[in-house]
C-alpha cells in the first residue's frame, strides 16, 4: 500500500485511541509535561486522512482515556535550543511537578556552522539532571533520517552524533525511555514531511504518538513483578 493512500485507520504504525489506551491501562501518571522545541510541540502540516493534532497533544488525549483528570503542560517553543529550554522552561516545568516528562533531543543545537557537541552534551546533561530531580518518568526522541538540512553537507553525521549522544545519556538515567526514530520505516514515506521539509506532517505525528505509547507500555511491562 502506497503511503499516499494511507489514512489514520489503515496506517500499520498508528494505534487506534482505545487500543493505545488499553496498552496504558495501568499507567500511573497524572501530571504530564512536555518541554523543548518544535519536535516536542508536535509542529507539522495537516495530512489528508489524519487528524490535525501533534504527537504530544495526541498522547495527552490517549492518557486521558485512562486518567480523565490528567494535568497536561506543554511549554515547547519553535526554534528553542537546549539552552533556551534550560533558561525559559525548566522553572515552569518544576513548578508543575510532572510525573511524566518529555525532554527535547537538541535538534536546533545542530543549526550552527560548527556544532560544539561537548557543549551540547553539557547542556543536555544539565537538563537531564534537573528533570531527574522531579522523579518523573522521562522520555525523549532521536531524530529521524528524513530530517535533512541541505545547507550543511555533514548533516547526516551531525544527526548520527546527536542521536548517539541522546542514547548514551538515556542509558545513564534509568528513568529515560527513548523513542528511536532514526531508522523507523516511516522515514521512507514521500509525504512524511511538512512543506518546510523539516517537521513531520500530522501523519508522522500520529506515528510518533503511537510509538510513544509502545515504548512506555513496554517500560511499564518491565516493571510488573
């Protein structure tokens, strides 16, 4: 089936809302927060055959099927770097006191002539330290291979380095689960990206939400005695 003929109901990587909620039936979370950049915010153009929500709003909707009283905070800002997130969003997040928290993976930190990965790691580590202090379950993404910035000829190497850094940091923090999108089959879809050729359209956002459900459901299952 060609990707252009898929709808949310026929997409093999999308979970129906009730099915997704059933996978999280024993989820303990009551306060869900999202911080970071446009990837965290779920920015993207509307796809024919799919709803118009970003992944984070979709995921909050799924959780509310299990926890109708769920409190949800999303302070993500388009263009935010890890420094911006630390300076402008951490305090509000801590005041909210989440028990489930999504962190950015530093995509906008790559948009400079020569990224300083030592500095990026330092900033991300500080963000993880502050996030871990909340005691929340932490989540993050890796960047998909469909995300390309042609002006940088070494873009693929930049993304691979950042993804490796994200995975390595996540391994250090037991509370972090990673939705690894680098080589997900959805990257091959011709209509995956929005008109800006950067952000996933809402078809991709729907897949992201479903993948978040899958990794968190697996995490919950591992905790079950």
